[in-house]
C-alpha cells in the first residue's frame, strides 16, 4: 500500500474526479489505520493531508467535482477530529469537527456522521445530556439513523434512564434492519451487525444488565477481526466489567488482562480512559490485570 502520509499536489490549476478519488482513497486508508491501531497511529498523517486538500480546493473544477471535493475535505476533517479525540486532544477534535461541518453543508449523510462523532466526545467526557443534543438531531438514511439511535441509547444508559435507553436501542435495531448495506459511505462502514451487537452489549453493561450484556459482548469479540482491534478492545473492557459486577473475579481478571494487553498494542488514549474504571474495580478487590 502506498504511504498514506503522502499525497502529491495537483499537477495543474484544474482538477478532475481522479484527484478527488485519490484523496478519498487516502482517507479510507488512514481510517483503516485508526480502526486497527488507534488514532495516535495516524493522526499526524491525517492533519498533514489537510494541507494538500487545501491546494485542491484552490484549483478549478466542475460543479460535480467541486461538490465531491467538498465532501472529501469534510470527511478528512471528520477523520482528523476523530483521531484527535482518540488521541486525547479534545480541543483539536472540536476544531476539526467544526471545519468538517463547514465543508459538508451540502451533504446531509456526512453532516449526520460528523454530528454523531462530536456527540461522542461529549459522551466520553461525562456529558451525556450534551451528547443527546447531538444524537437526537435526526437522520434520513436508515444506517445513519441506526448509529444515532444506538448512541442515544448509550447516553440514556449513562443517565440510568433504562426505559429510554432500551427504546432507543430498539429503534437502532429496526433502522439497521431496513438499511441498504450494499451502498454504505466509508465514514459509516464501521456500523455493521457486529458493531450493533457491541453497542447492545455496551448499553446493557452501562445499565448493569449483565445477563443481556455478556452474550452480546462475547459475540462481538468473536466477530471483530484484526481490522477492528480497538472496537474489540472496548468490548473486552465491558465484558471484564460485567464479570466484576457479577462477582466472577477470576473471569474478570482473565478478560481484563486480555483487554490491557490489547490496549498496549494500540495508540489510543480513549481506550485507556475506558480501562481505568475497570482497573479500579479490579484493584479494590486486590486483582491485578497484568
């Protein structure tokens, strides 16, 4: 694969579809790195790419190419925001998400995805009410709606609002069932059946319903491949938490140790943020996760 940090400037003052396709391809490659190795493994390369994207924006193009370019640049900022968030750089994340929204004004599906990711920053940092304001923005496409509803459910679970969480989760599942999975934009491709199963387990973990959470989490862990290593690690963290809640300390230690070892292979501050409460739950019981 070509070095994802390299992107040549346009050769002329007018660009065509192939120039935009190259930018889209490079963004896809970097997003794959993020999923597998964490935002810290590719954030700098994503940010460097923005310089080249600015050169493309300055070039002449047909109306169709221009619209596609604006979406491509918006998604590049979207990825820059997400990898900044995963790297613990919240201010930079907000900056890039705001820029992404500026460029994506014409693209409803992409705008919805950016809004979802901005909401996730609030949710991760203990502001589920603020996150809900983003997740409840709504979406037209069923797959985008499924993403929004699943995260709405997670935010409700953080607030211990069980009925609302389960209602939103049901809507996420219904929306996913009606989605056209044959035509999925790259920024939403992560949300497949395994991801929805993982979200189901995570939401039930947050609600303290380990009986429902454990089978879902085990299924997601089994089905996430190496390309989704970070998501798999999040599920290991939640599964270990469930075992500790159930008083199954031996299994909690075994799964928690797997989670820590998996986290050590990633460059993701967000993963360590999620590990700390689990590790503390283990520590108060005299359990070491190494």
